[in-house]
C-alpha cells in the first residue's frame, strides 16, 4: 500500500497510529476475511500472523480438559490478536478462535517485529493495548468470583454490544452459559430478570439492548473498569467507535459450531 488508508480503518489502534507509524505498517497489511470458528493461534505453536480486527471478534480460550473450555478474553475492533508477539514471545498456551466473522488486517509476525523495532511510538501503543487486555482478564476474574449470575450476564452482553454495530445480536442460551460458566437454566432465569427490568429483550436467540445505561448501572463494579482503562491508556473510548445502525445480517455473536443455536 503506497498511500495511507486511515479513513477506511475501523480498527481503533490503527486509527490511533500516527502518519509515520502507518507509513511503516501499511506496506505489510493485507485485508482478509475471517470466518466463524477460524483458529488464528493454537497452543504451543508459533504465531505466524497477527490481526488488526475491523468488524470481527475473537476469543482467547483455555482448554481445561476434553469437556471444558473457558473463555479468558475477547478482542474486537479495539485491538490486535497475538499480544504475545508484542511482548517478545512467539506462541501462546491458549487457543485464539474467531467468534464473530468479519474483516481484519493481517500482518506477518516477522513484519510486525521489524516495524516495532523501527517505531518506538508503535511499540508503546501496542504495549498499552496489551496492558488494557491484562486489565480485561483481571476484571473477568473478579466478576466470576464476586458477581451474581445476572450481573455477570449483563457484563457479558455489554462486552458483546461494545464491539458490534447496532442494538442486537444472536446468541444462544447454551453459549451464554458457557461464557459465564453457569448452567443453562440460570441463563434463562437471568435473561428473564434483565428483560423484566427493561434492559433487554430476548427472543429466539436474539438479544436486543433496550437500555444500555441501565444495563451498565446494573452490572455495577464488575463492568467498566477495563473499558475506562482502555480509554485512559489508548486515548480514546472504543465504545464510541461503534455505529448505532444494525448491520444486515444481524451478528451471530458468541455463536460457534461447538455451541450451536438452540430453540429457546
């Protein structure tokens, strides 16, 4: 790429880059489609490419045993996959899987290393993003330890909402139960509770956010710290980069082949 395409970026980090950083990055960026279920990093395998995400979402998943996976964190348009590479490592003990399909800017790991060596501002920006992700993981641990099922579900819904456009997305009861590590009937009860308070509407695997401010207030202290810290570290609140218009088709957020849509 010989000219800056800043105006085309949805990725918040790329938009935060200076013209000098973009000039170094852009010759190595390739726009690619990521499909639902794609594995972009596998345990103990070298990370060959990283991705600046545009309108897709990826999860970092810990595989505990044959029957249990645990989601550790998510990244959307606010960030980049392959944080281990930013820290000088070349692999991760976790699986990084595409949860919502979309476009991303692919960059070979070796190229990223060279650009980071040539640009201290880019290195600093990416390190600050890694710090923000650490705080997201810490917030998830705190939420799982202290939050009620309803509060944890509110946080989960908000984290998805923050990373998509529009006010609705598809998600199954089974997948939501997996995400916050509770039994499926608990999700059904929690969705009814949130719906009864007017925060959401839940119908046939689709969640419609009716009152985002109310949902944030209800989630309380287990939501918002990581988001505020991202804004402090990066200099912009990624939640402000979303569009109010719902895309077509409606995103299948958190839906994967392992957790198929049910009929609730």
